[in-house]
C-alpha cells in the first residue's frame, strides 16, 4: 500500500473515531468519495490495524442503525421549513 493511501486511511480513521461522523460526512470533509472512505475503513484499515478496524466498524454499524432517525429528522425539518415559507407567502399576500 502506498504511503499517501496509508496516511489517508489513518487520518480518516482518527477523524471518524473522534467525531463519530458518517461515511458521507467524512467523505465531504476529506474531499473524497463515499466509496473511498468506506474502502479505506473496511478493507485497507484491517490490513494496517485490526483493533482500530473493529472500533471503526462498530461506529459505522451504529451510524447505520441510526440512519432512519436522521432521515426522519431531515424530512421533518424540510416540511417545517416549507410550512414556514407558506405562512410567509400568506402574510405577504394579505398586505
């Protein structure tokens, strides 16, 4: 494995362990694809450090089990925002 890939794997691993961020959030921060982050922490990390690999896998599993909650929250915020826009439009139309 090339040095820059190994360095990226360790940086991504440390970041996920510190923040608990999802693969998608981590990919955005590091400017790489979700596939790259996933491959780094599932395949490449296990070649470097098995213990860290298991810890990160546990975080990813927790994120996976909570994703329905995050999706529901995002939808709720979307519709609350839409309702606020509708109310603002009514106020403007009444004036």
